[in-house]
C-alpha cells in the first residue's frame, strides 16, 4: 500500500510524486480502492493519472532526459549524482523546469556550484 492515502483533490504534481515511488499498476489499483474505501469520486485523479501515463510525462529519474553518466561527465561525484538527479526530477515534476537535456544540464551545473 501507498504511504499516504490518495486524495480526491490531488493534482498532477501529487500524482507524479507518488508514481515516482510505485509502479503505475499499483498506483492505479490504489486510486480505485481509495474511491471505494472513502466513498468519493476519484475520476479527476484517474483522468490526471491517465494523462500523465498517456503523454509519457516524467515522474521517475529514469524518465529524465539526462542520466547519471551525463551528470558525472559534467563534474559531479558519484555521491552528488543521485542527489542532483533527485533535485532535477523534483523540479520537472513540480513544473519548475522542462524535461529537456539542455535545461537539465544547466540546472545540474548550477547544483554543483553550491
């Protein structure tokens, strides 16, 4: 089960943050279960989930348009790489940046200056 109950008022960001932790089939079943359990209409959450999956929107590190090897090639250490990728994912999921290699590389370089 998910670490938090699905809420009927979740937006795409909420859904993507939970999809990052669980596979889409498990999450989908949980949406259905939550609707029954809470006797609420979860059709909006289901529709947003369907849009995310159908549009191939990024919600996992593996879906970023940059990978660990590319971050390391920018000068990050192994330890930094995971943190930088997590930060990039959070920015993409929250809609702060687009999932485009050039943008991600720029943000990764900025993260390493700290």
